[in-house]
């Protein structure tokens, strides 16, 4: 499970070190000046030694972005973002590992403890010197915009699997990157994706060759660290014919006061008979109970099921961030292709989430399943926004959508905004939606059996989310269940 | 020493007084029955003892196993050994019976300073108890009370009681919704728990249940007070005469 966190936390103390050594003013920090301009785009591209075609692509994106307006259709309220008041490039510096757990941030350890991670493992996670061997999960850490660690590469290479940072892929496999980058999410797609295309600094790249079943879960642990540094991750996963891969993305973030912008893009391509399972546990700093601080998370995630019989399954557990704007989608192009979206979104205190999916049925007999569980507590607002579109040639297409909302307390809100467009009479679309409150009956019943109120809420909510949580790989599922409990702390009583 | 001692207990719901001075003492090892017309306050008494929100105690005291019961939170009362088999058991979608009971038992054990049971130990325990109640493995895996028939829900309450092994079990109309075979099975389960350290308070509208769970003492509750107390023959008398002599309560 949490071995996935290893690298991040190894890297975490790198950045902690930065504060200590006054990194921000240090020229060695390789931090670009604040603000966004063509020069910054060129600077980023030059720093990374990118080929001309990529610089051109970035510049086209940047110029296009200047003509765009920030979307305002989400059910989200936040002060205007000053895009000139952020840094767009920062590279981490290598620092010594802590000698023991005593040297590790106690806040971090507290979180580990709540997640039930044993002490020995905590030491490994925190990157304490000599505390552990290689993790059981392949990790590619994206940290402060530059991938700093890639493990298990050898084992993957034997199978011909490429798993590395996208910057590295640009150098080592430019033809693959060029063939697929921007083909699922074009640079002009939307405000945040366009911004990302101009200034993305790093992310993961995965290629699974024909007929290969990836022997392990691939994992990236994101972590936002440098102050005021917007994070613009770019991930590209290609599953060639008949291949299979399961990819885990997880995030945690230390507390901080400033709102931080995050605009990632994830592109997935599944060719004939290929399957991609993409799981996310997102737990960025949500802000305090008054809504101060917290991450702004504007993400574009999209999968192209290009081949016949291809399948993409998105599973997400969203508990963090002050603002979540995110619609992992599937373009079901290949005949008989399958798209799935399983989502748990928990908002507490002042958090706002506007999340859902788009299932675009193009090929014949394409099928999609949407299961969304929204939980609101405190004064939070939680919106499911989903589009199911059946195009004229999608003979026999089927969609099943289930949207359930759970309210804790009476100051929060849950909203369901389903859009359905069908241009083929043979399509079958089913939509079910429910909204419920945790009842006093249920709470009393649990407490009468000996459970404290918060444990009762956590049990009831975990039950409510079960259909989604069971889609997660084992190592994530256990952590996710605990996260559900942690994110609802203080929501009752 | 009495296991539970209720003195002059007054309680209101929504500002309306329902319990108007209950006095009731139960010793360990005893089974007491409370009978009474609908709406007389039987369920209210069970909720007040279990500490449900909204049931306000306005006067009186309750001492349970030597402690002031009314000062405890509901979960602390459970840990102290008080169990309520609900008249209307509650559904918890997505949470299996096994998970629910394991969490509950381990929460209680933790409060008592006892080590938690691991998954295997617990599974062994719940399987054995389920078998006694003729419950299948499939039933204990199902979500708590979801899709259960009325009778299955009551049997599930008996299962929880058997696993949690309370000092005082309050059974609120456990007979309602049970056919005669299920009634016998549940009654056997309850009887198996009878022991010198344990007491039961069996709430029922009908005498029928008391043929199977034979009480030591029978009380009649009406108008928020215990009106009469006697031996098990009092139940038979009520069965014959009805509650007419106590006057009709408002319907519940
Ligand atoms: N939540 C409630 N709000 C208002 N009145 C209630 C509530 N619960 C019970 N009562 C009233 O209290 C009285 C006793 O009810 P109850 O304890 O359920 O009786 P019994 O279990 O003996 O049938 C009835 O008049 C009922 O209407
Ligand atoms: Mg009743």
C-alpha cells in the first residue's frame, strides 16, 4: 500500500530542506521568476532541452490560452486567480536523508499514524536512511515539477514497458510522445488544459507494448510543495494492442495558507483489446474549517478507447482540495469498447467539488458505467456533473449511471447535473439518482452497539461508498477507507 | 446488589412527558417482562435507558452495575453491558453484518481494555453464534438488515446480542413479525444467554413470547407508570382480560 509514498516523502524532505536553506532566493534553485509569458514557456522548454516541435506546441498553446476565458459554469466559488502571481518552474535539490524518525515532520507522522501505517513502514515512507529496501510498487515520483526518482525500471524494461517521467520520455522516446501527446486532450481543449500544455513541467509516461500484461501496479505519488508553484503535471499512458496496465495516482499535501493552483492533464490511449485501469486517491490540503488555504485542483483527464474491445476504468477517491474541477472521461471510439467511472467525492467544511465524467459513445456496442458517490458535510458543496453522449453510429450503445448523494448535517449541499444526448435509437440509457442523509436512527443503532459517533459515521459512509472502493486495488482500498474517516473528522457532534 | 435500579424516572419527548415516574429494579440472573398497551411508553423506556438523543430525562435516576447510567453516552452504555434489541432494526447499506459486529465488538472490547479480535477469531465466533440461530453464512455476509424480512431482522438482533454478550438485554417486541418457528429459535437463543450474571428485560404486547422466555417477574406499564407487578401468571391474566382495566393509551 503505502510504499507508493516512499519517493514523495523522500523528496518531501528535500523541499523541507529548501525552506531551511533559503532555497527561494538561491540561484541554484533553478526557479523561474514569477509570472507567465512566452519567455517563461521558452525557459521551461530550454531547461528541459526539448525538441523544437514541442516548444512550438507549447507556444501555440500559450498563445491560444491568451484568447481564452476561465470557465465559470462549475458550481464553484473562489476568488479570481492571479496567474502572474505564481511560479511556473522549480527544480528540487538533493538533500541528505533524515537519520531517524525524530527528524521527520511530526505532522506527517501524525497523518501516517491515522492511516494506520506501522512504524517501520513510516520510516521507509519518510525516507529515513537505511530504513527499508525497494518498495513493492513501482514508483515514479513527480515532485516539485521534476521527476526525481524512478524505481523498478529494470524489471519493467525486461517486458519492454516504458515507465518514466515524461521529460525523460521526450528525450528517449520522442517518436512515441510526439505520436500521442495532445491527441486525447488537444492543446486547445479547455482553459486549464491549454495552460498545462504551455507550461507543463513533468509527469509520468507509460507505454505497454503489444500483448504485455504489466506485472505490477504502476504508481505516482504527487505532492505539491514549493510555495506558490502551480503544478502542471502531464501524464500520458499508452496501452498497445492486447495489453493491460493498472496505474495508481495518489496525492497528499502539507498544510499551507495560500491557495495553490493545480492544473494537470492525463491522457490515456487504449488500442485494440487493451485495458487501462486508472485509480486515484486525491488528498490535497482542503483548507481549514473556514475555507482558508487549500489547493485549487482543475484537472483534465481523458481516455481514448481507440481500439475495438478496449476498456478504460477510472476510479477516484477525492477527499482533498478546496476546489475540485475534474471530469475523467472516456471516448469510446472502438467497437465494443467499455468505459467505467467509479467515484467517491467527499467534501467537508468549506470544500467545493464539481466532478463527474463524460462518456462519448462513438463505436458500435460501446458500453459505459458510471457510479458516483458524493458525500457532503459541514458547509461543503458537492456537484456531480456528467455527460452521456451517444453518437449516430453507436448502434447498441448502453450506459448505466448511478449517482448517490449523502448529506451529513443540514448546512451542506449536493447537486446532480446529468446531461444525456442520444442520437441513436437503439441506445439504452439508464439513470438512477438518490439523495439521503445519515439518519439519526442509523447513528443511534451503531452507537447502541458500542461505536463512537465518528466511527459510526465513518462506517456508514464507507458502506455508502462500497461499490466504488471495491474497484480500487487492495493496497489503495485500505488506505482509502481510512481516508474517508479522516476527511470526515469533526463532521458530527 | 441489583444490576439495574430505576428510580422515579420521568422522561419527555418533544416536551411531552411520556414516562411519569418509573420504579424498577432487576437483579442479575432475573428475567423481567414489561407488558402494556400500544403507546404506553415501553419503547420510550428502552430508548431512555439506551441514551437516545431527544429523549429527555426530567427527573429520577438509573444505576446500572453500580454506575450512573444517565451520565453515559450511548456507546459507553453499550460498553458497560447494556444491549437493546430494537423493535424496528435499522438498515445500514453496504456494511456487512460481519464488519458491523466486528467493529462493534472490538469498540466495546477496547473501552473495556480488552484486546481486539482479529478477523479469523471473529469469524469463528460469529459463525458459531449464527449457527445456533439457524442463520446461514450468506446472511451474516449481507449488509446489516438490508433486504431482511421482519423475522430475519429480529433474528439478526438476537445474533448481535449473542455476540456482544451483554449484562442487561432489553428486547423490545422481539416477537413481532416472527412466525412460530422463528419465535422458538429466537427464544432459544435468548434462553441460552440466561445466566446468573445476566438479566433481561423483555418488552412485549402479547403473552405468547413469554411461553418461550419464561419471566421471573411481569410488570404492566400504562400511562407512563408501572401499574402492576406480579409473577408469570400475570401475563396469562392480561392475555385473558386485555388491558381494558388500565384504560386505553393513545395509539403509538
Ligand atoms: N419521537 C417521538 N415524538 C413524539 N412522540 C413520541 C415519539 N416517540 C414516541 N412518542 C409518543 O410516546 C408515547 C409512547 O410511545 P412508545 O414508547 O413508542 O410506546 P409503546 O412502545 O409502548 O407502544 C406515544 O404516545 C407516542 O406517540
Ligand atoms: Mg414500542
